[in-house]
């Protein structure tokens, strides 16, 4: 039985804002709360007793809350309910996952929640900073779903207008926009609400899961698996075989939920809100039908100012500086380096979520510095006791697939893969500058192998490579234009010189954990550097292997001539659709002489001398 709660003393409420006609707001500890539910907020904060097994779903209003509730309830209760007699068929998701502040503790009542089955499933719109102390201290699981600010605002505007009296005109969009942009919205400011949970997810990723509506829409099956794993009830092999993930996705889809009678005519909550008001369009990008270009730009700029420094971005919010000179791939500057915008969510996810082990081996390069060759050599050296040359994986698989890239493949689009069952030592690659590597890579003391190439050949190879990905009929970037960008530091994961220096300095400070290699030296004396590589990896060649000529055999097996002769590297494709042949061009030293003018060569030489020489890092053909 519920009892009532009356706070003994309340913090003064500074301002009451009447701009959102249907919902007055009052400011409390920096956030705007609805006075109607304030007693419920206070009661839940002070009286709710969380358990470690509880699951709390958090969001800003109109960020996909209904969908998240449906998915989480269905995933966590899949052993108890089949689809034919499922509670969602007759009950709105908001009733199945009640809101702590606006339902259970509304008007200050104190409900008895002790007899609810575990895990208990609740929701809240409270900012992280205002959550009940017991939620933080109990270490229960928190799932946060956010949505880009433009779609959130439009959806919120429509939603609140539904609750106006019939004869009351809606709040003009321009007026509502100024309030939202100024931070005045339900449980806002919007940006501070997101940041609280974002920071918590970085500090406690095992207890706080941060999700984006747009990514959930783009790949719902992946994120259903991610959700199930976080909840501690991952899908079994048998469930996967039965297509249960896809069935849940369809069952909880916008189309499925809106087709149910309960969501057409039913009502939910203490205020008796019509269920149909919780569903509008359920799409990404509807803001384009409502906001002016000026409104869109103002929200973009505010998102950049508030979120970008913390690594939190949205796909349709442009980053502060985007360089379009490399036509095939836009670049954006982040912490001094130029990163490909297309892969930014993967870069951020990898930095935050990758858990390195001490036995891991990470191959690092700037793009087009001999990455494919390094992958082939390292994989073959490490696996030489498992694979002979007649049935070797390299005969049928491109090296890029055998040694996956962390940020461009495994964590692409913000996915968080399960890498725990991979055999040790795990072998990954990356183009991260040393300064942007995931903290776990540095702290784990895993081995890092860095291969660099002289800047002139790197630039020429990169120019060819990037032109391969232009749309058909699109002329290539003029080499002069690309050169100015590269020379100015604007290249994939560049500036080139700063990228090299990060790993060079690390190799001097931690030579037992960071091996620095040069493409030109590897080409000049491959057998010597294969031995050096094997020793660094902790797998030196034995006397018997040396006697059998194994070092020379690996050299020939992984050579440019050998790899390019394989059918898989002539016609095959990677999972992302890239053609394997694009990873091979000429594989020689000094090809820059066929492309660069004397002036271009001199400019790169001078810059290399200025940037690198003081640290003892030189290239043979720099200055020649």
C-alpha cells in the first residue's frame, strides 16, 4: 500500500517558466522540472531504495523512451512470455515499465516495491545528477537512450501540444525553439542531460549503457544483442538460430506497436494520457520538415560547443571543422588530428569501450605505409605453428580481414563487439595516433608495432588510394590540391609528422612494448627485420626453423609479388565492400619520383627536417 511523502524542507525553486503552455517548468539544481511532478521527483530521490539487480531506463522526453521500454521488457522477459500471449499485445510499454517520478512516486506517494520480481524494471527522465543516491550506490544497471537534438525538439513540441485544452492554440514553434535552445525544456537543458549520462558511461561502462536512437534505428538487431548482453541475458546460440533477435525487433517495431488496439485507444498513467500520443512518426530526420536552416544551424552550433569536447557527436550534426579537400572522405579535426567523419562513431566507441589485454598485439600505421604487408608478416609469424604454407589462410583471405582494424571495422558505427573469446594473443590493427589510443592499450602494457613510411611515398600512395573510392564519373582530386592538404597536415589520421612522432617517442620511452619500424628498411633487409619482429612478439625463430630457411620462406610467402598473384587479392572484397586489389599498387620505394615536382619534394623534405630531425627521426631519401 502506498503512503504519502511530505518533504521536511525543500530547496527554493528559483524561476517558474510558462513558455511551454501545457507544462510549466521550474528550475531545480540547474535543471528544469515540471512542478506537477515535483513532489514525485523529491519523493523518489529520497525514498526509492534501489537493488543491485534493478534496471533503470533513462532518457530525455521524446528520445525513443517507448521503444526502449518495449525492447528491454521483451528481451529481459523472453523466457516468461511468448509472442502470442505477450503483455505488449494488451498493455502500453509505459505501463509495463513505470516511471519512478511521474508514476510510482507521483504526488509524493511512497509505493511498496519490495515484492516485485527481480530484476525490477523502472524508468526515469531525471538527469544523472538528480538520480536517487541509492541508484548510484546500489550499482544497478542504467540504460540511457538519447536522440539528436533537432528530432528531439520537434517530437517534444508535437507531444506537448497534444495536452493543451481543445480551444488553446499550440505554442508557436519559434517560441518553443527559443526555450529549447536556451536550455528550458522538460528535464533540460537537453545537452547537460546527455552529458551527465555520457560521462557516467565512460566512467562505469559495465553499469551505464549509453545508446543513440539513430544507431538503434540503423541497426536494431545489433543493438538488441548489445542490450541483452548488458542486461546479463545474452541471446543463446539456439535463440540466434531461431531468429529470436529479429523476431523481437519486428515485435517491438513502431509499425507493430502502433497497429495494436491498446495503443490506438487506450490510456496510461495517473493523468490518463492517451496511448496514441506516445507514437508519432518514429523516424530519423523529421526535423527537416519543421526547422528552418537558421534553427538547424543554431542547434548544431550549440551541440558542437556543448558536446564535441567530450567526444559525443551525432551523425547529422556537423563537427566544428570539416575539410572536404579529400573528396572521397571528409575529415574533421579532433584533439589536433584529422579523423574521417564516416568512422567517427567507431573511433569514439573504440576509445571508450575497447578492453586491451597484456598479451594483445596492436599494429599501428598511418594509412598507406605498408599496413597490408605488416599484417601479412605478423599474422604468418605468429601462426606459423598452426598453418603450413599449403593451407594457409593468406591463400584465401586478404590480410586486412585476418587482422581487423579496431576503429574502422570492429567498432564501426559505434558497435561494441564481444572480443573476449578470441584466442590469445589477439591481433588487431589501428590507425589511431598514439595520443588517441584507448587508455586500456597504454595501461595494459600490450605490444604495439608501428610501421611508418617516408612522407613522399606515403602521400603518393594515399592520393591513389583515396581516388579509388570516388563515385564513378567523379574526377580525381588534382595531385597539387591533395599535396597542399597533406603538406598542411590534413590527411587521414594526420598530421603525418605528429602521427609518427607520437609512436617514435613512445618507442624510445618503452622499447620493450613499442616497436618502431620503417617501410624502407623492411624492404631493404626483410629477413633481418622479420627476426626482429619475431623476437619482439615473443616468438623468436628457433635454430631448427633457421636451418629450414623458414625466415626466407615467410619473406617470399608474404611478398608483394606473392600476395598480388593470389585470386583473393585480384577479385575478392572485404566485408565493407572494398575491393582487395585496392590495397596493392606498386609496393616499391621511391615511386614519388614519378609524381612529385622538385618543389613538392623539397617542401616535404624541409617539413620533415623541421618536425622530425630534432627527435632523431630521419628517412634516407629526405633531403635527396
